[in-house]
C-alpha cells in the first residue's frame, strides 16, 4: 500500500499541495507571524506557498487572521515572513 502524502491548503491562494511544498507559519503570543522551518513549533499554524504574491493575498484577504483566530489589530506586520518567502525555497 502506498504511503499517504499529507496535504495542506495555502491560506493565500487556496491551492492544495503536499505539506513539504508549503511554508508553515506560526503566530507568537506577541502577535508576530514567523516561519516555522522545522514544522514543529508550538501554537496554531497556517500554510503558505513559497510565493510572495500568496502572502500578500493572505494579508489583503485577512486569511491569516482567520487562520490564527485573532482580530486584524493583533497581527503585527510580518516583515520577517516577507523576507523568508521572498528569499528562500520551501523545503
């Protein structure tokens, strides 16, 4: 029997992809959104494609706020996440 591949949905574009192709992001108690390279950081997570357009779409559509279940005002500007998605590949 073939091994099942975990699938996740990008909160930016809504594309379902294998978990390894997406970047997991977590929100700290301070409201900062950070990339979770190991995929094991504690807390609530969401997944994004390794595409700056998906991050911007998620911010514009407030998808991250829904995923993290917090109001818009509680999420600080995710500059570190912008740098991470713009500069590296997922995996």
